[in-house]
C-alpha cells in the first residue's frame, strides 16, 4: 500500500483515486412530500470515472471511508462504509461503529455497486427500521 497523496482534485487514496464527499438528502415520500434537507447522509468514498464506489480505492483506504447520518433533531450517527459479500458485486453498507450507533444494524445501500453517484440521481437505502427509503444525490465534491 502506498502513501496517500493530495492534488488539485482533492485528497487521493493510496490507490490513486480521489475521495469524494457525497451528500444524500431524503427524496419525496408520503411523509415528506417535498423531500427533506434535514434527513440524509454525508459520505466520504473513492468514486471511479463511471461514478461508482471504487472497491480497490475503498480496500486501500477503509478507515477514510466514513458516513454521517443526520435525521432531523436526532443526534447524528457516524460510522464506516463497509463492503459485504452478497449479490453480484457485494453489498455496500453503513456500519455505525464510531458515534451514536451502538447495537444498531447496518444500513444497506440498494444496488450501490451499480448506481452512479452523480448529482440528481436517486439511490435507495434499507435503513435500520427495515424501511427502504429513496435519497437524492444532492452533491458530489472533492474531499480535502
């Protein structure tokens, strides 16, 4: 494993792929007809040119791949992005092992292995309560 480098494109993983900060906000739903900026996730992950989470980049820099869940007035939960066996390309999930998630189940991204993380795209996450909720990719920016 090489050391991390930084360029004009932001922090780079030791696999040479830039890290991105991705913001997901709750999309329209019966409970939130206009969606919600107060409910969602901030993620830091390496993204390849196709907009997918890079498995080699993640493997080289697991500790840098983080997630923060923000949910209205609830305290934020902070954890790692994990890759589990299953399906055709594995399952990306959020594991809250840093702050606020003691005893909680992982939250699985629905087909994160094939969905592009680009502004305006929609993604679904099976949350801890078992509900599959849809989120809008609000932004994808270089992580410093």
